[in-house]
């Protein structure tokens, strides 16, 4: 029992340290040619965060009042957090709040879409086939996979919309 806990803690700490190191390296490389966001992007992110926050709070209040049977409360709260992040992501994609998709290179678009696709597929597979724990933990992966797949569809729609808009201006 104790060796399982030690292995879990060591695995967790190793993963945490790797995430911190990789994030630091990426952050340092990205800040070399630091770009600041314009006021329109900052306002759009702020509005998106407000909508995401209020949708999450409303959902969590409703989940707390209704209390559906058979689904643990922590799973319901995770679904609410995913819903809020989904709303935030949708608005940011549509309003170009972080980066303008239309000005990105084709390679960057393909790489980004491939990573989101891979993450959504992995989470969907774990969510559908991961019911080996005997509880509802697999629902968390399923919800995240659905959210990422929907965000990917919105991102692809935005790319197509921007391309069609660009083609209309050239004609």
C-alpha cells in the first residue's frame, strides 16, 4: 500500500516538474519577440471570460439544485468547468482574441489543428473505453474529448470563414 502511494507521489512530482520545465522553456522562447495584444483582443478575452464564468456559475447552481442521481457531484462540477472553458474558447476563436488565425502560416494551422485533434481523440477513447475503474471517472475524459472536438470544429469553421472572406475581398 505504501509503495503504491510513494510511486503515485513520485510519478505526480515527476510529471509536475516536467510540465514546469517545458512551460518555462516555451515561455522563454515565446517572449524573445514578445507581442502584445491590442485593445480589441484584450476586450474580447475579458468579455469571453465573463461569459464563461457566468455560464459556469449558472450551470453549477443548477446542478446543485437539481442533483441528478447516478452522477457524482465532482463530475458535474468538472462538466461545468469544461462548459465554461468551451464558451471562453468559442468566443476567443470567433473574435480572434488570442491570435488571428487567418494570418498564421499553413504549417502552424495544420500543427495546431493536429494537436487539438490528437488530444480530443485520446480523451474520447479514454472516455469511451476507460470504464475500468468501476466509477464515473471515465466521464471526465469523455467530456474533455467532446469539448476539444467541438472547439476543433469551431476552429476549422473559423479558418474556412476567414479563407472565404479573404477570397471575396480578392475577387
